[in-house]
């Protein structure tokens, strides 16, 4: 299923930063597939949401990019910049705090 | 399996037919579609190329490809816009405050020393030079104009004309000889607008230069593949 965009929007940057902190560098399609694989196809990251988020992170100086010729085409790789490496820690903590509050608000039992 | 050049050309033509003509936008969409097609072909080797492309395009949904391209275009614009404003506001950092104040003071004093006509000649000559530099620095082969990066990065230069008009407006709006605490307000307003104009010009040129460098790098890779 494609996840509700509104739910995804607030955490999309954190997801991207976290994936890049674990994978050094990735290209757009690879990120969508990684999300699909990790969530066993439950969450689908749409291109219309992914690329604006990637470019915003790049414009904010959190990502570095490099274009390379791969398999007869030009591929743009995204990686964390120095600022991005610092920001990913903050973003993850923010997300964890948010999830904890959400669990309390929705009376969910902690599953981790 | 990797798609061959002919298949990549087909995808590129398909993207162009849908109205996405900027090369850097095409390149990013192309890599995404080609990666998806390659994966589909690995999962199902009997699937033919056209069917794999159609499946991929359909997976974007009705507005998918447009949303994808619009997202890319907007984010490239936003990237250069942020870059421009970062350059512009960097001049207000503590390192340059003295230089800024000195420039405003220098232009203010110059107006007092020169007659209005001579100062106006200096101003117009300066502005024409700025205009000439900006036009000269952005003259590039037509291929550059097919890149969203180039267009976005250079979009601030045409607005220079607006800042010239603002400076002129500032000169005319304040009455001649009007003073506050012995400061000639018109001369101060003109000094401020000229300094702001210079800062704007500096930020616009620096943003344009970065976009030209990025576009040049993309063109080299693009030529390597498709020429």
C-alpha cells in the first residue's frame, strides 16, 4: 500500500537521512526500493515526494551530490554532508520523541 | 541487465514527448525509469522492454510523471533561490559590517562632493557596466538553456533592471535637501539602495556562476553518452 502522504511528510527527511547514514551514498530509485524492502512492501515511497525532499535536503546543505556515468546513463548519487551527519542524530531523536508521545496519545502498547 | 543506448533514447524521447524538455530533469527521470525497467526485466525476463516501460510509467499514477517532474523543477528552483539568499545575506555577517558601513558612507560623501549631474553620470555608467557584465557572463551556447539548473541559477540576473528602477525611484521619492540630524535623507536613501543593488548583483552573479559550473559538468557527461 502507498502510505498516506500526510503521515509520511513529517518523517520523510528523517527516513532519507537515516538511510544515507547507513548506506554512505544512494541514488533516488535505490532509496525507494530500500524503503520498500525494509517495510516488506508495506510502505511505498513515491517519486513525487522523494525527489523534492532530496533536493530540499541538498539545498539546505545536509546532502552532497555527485553525478556519475553508470550503465550508459547519468546517475545522481546523494550522500550526507558534514552538517547532514550531525543533523541525522537530531532528527532521529526528534522522531523517537514524537513516536513516544504518539503512543501515549493513541494509547498504543510499545512494541519495541 | 543494463539497458542499451537505443533503449535509453526511447525512454528519453518518451519523457520529452510528455513535455519535460529540460535535460537535467530528463536525466534524473530517465535514470529512475531505467532502473525500474531493469529490475522488472530481472524479475521477469520474458517481459519485453515496451511493456516494462509502460508498467513503470503507469506505476507513477495519472499525475505521477508530472508530479515527479514538477517536484524536480521546483526543488532545483528552490535550491538556487536558497543559494542566492544565502549569498545575499552573507554580506550582513559581522565580517563585512564595517565594509558595508564604509561603502554607504563613501557613496553618501561622494554625492556631497559631486554635483547631481556628475553623480548621475557615474551611477548610470556603473549600472551599465553591471548590466554588461551580467549579460556577458551568461552568454552561453543554446544547449545550456535546456537545463533547469542553468535557467534557475540565472533567473536573478534579469531582475537587476528592477533594482535599477528602485534606485532611481529612491532618488526621486525623497525631497531634495530634506535632512534629519544633519543627514541628507535623499543621499542616504540613494547610498543604501546602491549598496543593496551591489549586494544583489554580487549574489546573482555568484549564483549564476555555480549554476553554470553545474550545467557544464552535466553537459560533459551528457555529451559523453549521447553524442
